[in-house]
């Protein structure tokens, strides 16, 4: 009982820090690759959905790696250290697929691929005081736009995110940097608390809310992850056709309920004729201190905001994102 209470208190403390201060989450297991060489930008531009060739040094972009049919193999951040150096950060479940596809495609290009997952840590500062804490800890600060990046050591970086800053120190320096950030006012926070804030903001996570069955349009990330002005890339035709001429069969939606929802639970919808149809599954599911039980789910389009669905054994309301 005491352990359970301590867990709840710790979750609340971490959540409060992410909302009003600066929560510190260790995400060092995230996948990291370094691409270098005079053709690194041109090569990666032809592989991913967003424009990479025009990235100015010190900036970055969010993108996806797609199948020929426009379905997601990975989502990633591409960070330009210089004209010939790009750091790519992705979810760990997508790392091997991304590495294999990039390595195969590099044949004939003047570019080299380097593993950096074990060589670099990743500490996420989340909350409105993230910049103050980083500055007090003596870290350089990137520009004001999301994905802006400033170098930290040889391959490390500090990156602007939608919720704060990501700090990528050398693996040997992670403990020292963590201690400096905590001393500067950050609050050590469990991933579970940070996940609540992410779900509240309505941002999907690859491997949980999106996978190889989902297209960027269905995941609600086209505005952030896709350029319709750049040259060809794998999956471009399908993505462009759906965006300009089609209507996606599914959309990322929010779910709210009176009791917690179970990740992976089937979501069913009752049609006007009384028949039921499975329209998706629950993805990320959390208990928000502010909103109660909420979840993300990619659902068929008949479940518009305002509809009521059945998620496993639980009734849930479909809502637009982000959660209000």
C-alpha cells in the first residue's frame, strides 16, 4: 500500500513539474544515427517525407520514413549540425528499420552512416522552466523554433521541442549533466508522468499510436512531417494523392472515459442500424490528474468527435485533439 501511494505521489510530482516547472526524463534508449558527408542532405531528402536539403545549420525538421504505399516505418527528427552533418533521432522500435534502409540506400552516395545510440544519452526537460534550468546548468540554448539545435560537444546537442528541451550529452557525461540540471531546479520525472503530458497534447508516439499500418495523414502529423514542395521520396505519390484528392479512412482521435482505458483494447462503434463495427484500438492510455482517464486512438472516420464508442468493456467519448 505504501509503495502504491509513493508511486502515485511521484507521478503527481513529476506531472506537476512538467506542467509548471521542468521535469527531467531520461530517454537515453532513443535511437540516434549520425549521417555525414557532402551528399548527406541530398541523400536523406530522397528517403524521408519532409524537406532536408534546405535545412540551415542549427535547425531541424520532423519527418517520417515510409513504405512504397505511404505507410509509416518510423518517425524521426533530423537535426542539422552543419552542411555535412545530420543527427537523426527516432523511437527505439524504429531504429533497426531506419538503420537498415539508410544503409542500403547509401550505396553510390558520398555520405557515411554512424551509430550513436549508445554513444549519446538523451535527457528531456519538459515544462515552462526548461530553458531557465538549462541556462542555469550552463548549457547552450538553441533557437526559438521547434527542432532548432545547438551543438554540445562533438556529436551532442541541445534541441528545442514542443514541450521544452532535449539534451543529448556524450554517454559518459549523462550522469554529470543530469546532476547539473537537478541542481539547477529540474525535477527527476518518470516516463509515465511525461507520457500524460504528451497524450494531453495529442501527439502520437510511433510504436504505440502509429505503426506500419498507419499513414501520416491518419496519424494527424502531415502538417509537421510532410512537405508537398520537395522532390521525390519513398511513398510520396500515395501521401500526396490522399492529401490532395482523397479522404483518409481513419483519424487520430482522443478518448475520454470515466474509468481507465486499456492500451490495445478494441474500439467498437454502434451504427445507426444497430450493428457494431470495430473501428480501431486504444493506443496510449493514461490517467490525467487534470482530465481523468484519456487515450489516443486511430479510428475509422465514422467515429467523429462527439460520438460514443466502446473501448474494450468501457464506454468512451470521442474528442478532438489536443485535449481541452
